[in-house]
C-alpha cells in the first residue's frame, strides 16, 4: 500500500498507488472546494456544479455521451461534494486506464454548462433536497451542523436551499470554476494495477490545459460555545433520530487518534459499550454510532442513534452515563486491546479495493494533512493508552460543550435539557 507523489510546476498534485495483480484501476480527481467556500446567496453551487460536469463536455457534447461511454466500459463512476472537497471518479478494468483518465479529465476540465441543461438539473437538485428531507436519519445531520455553527458556511447545507438553487445561472458556474477549479487546488489519484510512471505521464498529459489561476480561500469557521444547546425539528416519525455530542479538534490535531479509540470504545462494533447498552440491554433502537468528525478548522465528537419515541429520554440518560464513565474510569486493558484490533482490522478491510485506496490517500492530500500510510496509522492507534482516553474524555466531555440535535415528534426541549449534565 505504498504510494508515490509528484507535483507539477503548475501546482497540480499527482498520487499513484500501485496495486500489483489487482484487476481494476480507479482515477479520482479531488478539488479543494465545497460548500464552505460559497457565499450564502449561492449556497449549493459546489454540489450543483458537480452534477453539471456530467452533462456534456467539449469532446462529448451530448448529455448522455459520458455515461454511455463509461457504462460501455463496465465502469463504476460517480461524484461527491463535501464542505471542503469535491470529487469525480471512475473505476474499471486496469486495461481501460487510458480511457478512464481521458473521460475523467474531460468532464473535469471541459464541461459545457449548457443553460438548458442547468434549468433541467434544477429540478433534479430540488428533488434530491426533498429526498433528504424525507430521510430523518440523514436530515438530523443538517440540524446538527446548524446547531453547532449557525449562519456561517459550516452550518449551511451542502445541497443548498430550493429557492437559491432555482436562481442559479450559467455565469455563477463559470465564475465559481474559475475561482476554485485550478491546478494548485487539484489532486489526481490513480490507484490500482498501473505503473506509477505511466500514471504520472498520462495525468500530466491529460490535465495539461488546467487553469493556473490563484485559488480563492474560505472564511475560518467560528467554533465557540459557552452553554449546552438543543435543536429540535418536529416531524411525525416512528423513531426519533438524535445526535448528542461535543466540539473537538480540527483535522490536523495530533490528538485525533485518541478520539478514534474513544469512539471505538463507545460505538465501534457490536461489542462496543453503547451497542451493548442500548440494543442488548435496553432492547431499543437499531443503529447506534459514535465517533469523531473533523474538518480543517473545526471538529466534533458525537453519538447518533434512532430510538423509539417514548424511550428517548431514557436512552439519552444512558448515553450520558457512558460518557461520564469514560471521564471517571480507566478503560480496562482487555477492552482497550479489543478496540484497537477492531479499528485496525476495519481500516484494512476498508482498503481492499482501488477506489478505497484512492480515497484514503487522496483525502489526506487534498486537505493538506501529513499523508500517513495504513501501517503508520496502525502504529499511532496502537500507541494510544488508557490514560490518553480518560484524559481526552475529561477534556471534551464538558457540560458547557454539550449539544443535542434531533428529529421526531418532540415539540418541547424542557424535559431534555436537564439530561445534558455530567
């Protein structure tokens, strides 16, 4: 799982992750931009642009040309948008690498952005927003981000608001691409059964015409809190979906591996504390998760679950008991060892395919983190001690930092606020 990196004179970064005897290859292009780089009047533009890159290029002008060509190759292909990155990828047979890099570079560099296609795609985007509104397990994350960050880019949705999407024009897309889709903000990753030198040669050739303008930056996220906060979104649902958590650290912080272990103790695997407590002992809920989420200028540690409506207070109290326990008591040696093995094992299981490895290395590069191999990450996880975990719990599990977001048939937070105490 070794990788090679090369930076072109124009600032374009290239990564090659050779996988000998693997039958596939993945070409992934990541650009350092997303919803955090937007203005409120154009919130959702990053995501909308991602859609439009598949709607015809100068070399493949018809709307269906790209998808038809990729389908003919038997490829898996898609794109995704986050707060700080946007990605485009295709995964196919190793022998088809020249075709894959040609297609992905074309859609990234040469989208036509036709006005009639923009107008049609507005309906698709609005339907996507409607779909997420009907998925409380998904929607609660938007409630959570708004609770933490409010009216600033970190608190806005990635898809944007319906009226804003409907008002976007071609000139918005052209200006946004010029400001952000530049060489210095772009990373191309080739992972799979392709020689690194061959990969670098093809990337340099296909991305030769990339814009070399200056990259526009984003505003730093305001990340402060002085008292517990609750956000409710009333919806007649069969379950209440909640997120309970605290602020943590940005992506560069050296303490994040400790938070990974802390999350593992609480919610990684069927033998984790919260799974056993909520599902096995209390017999409520289907999913329960715990973990740390980071960005370049903020982070949070959170527990999420969907539970029976009438048992919400009971479950929240149980979660608070577990958080408090980690502040007061050391994690036993056998449990700590089990959690580390689980985290390391799941990491390697998640890196078996070429697309997984492309994303693993690409995300580290595009966010300008120190790039660590899986072996290096494993070593860091194994070095975390029980003292580290308890000290971290004491540091982040503070009453003033608690936040609770939920979606369900709850109209009043009066009965919930008293639960947010250590």
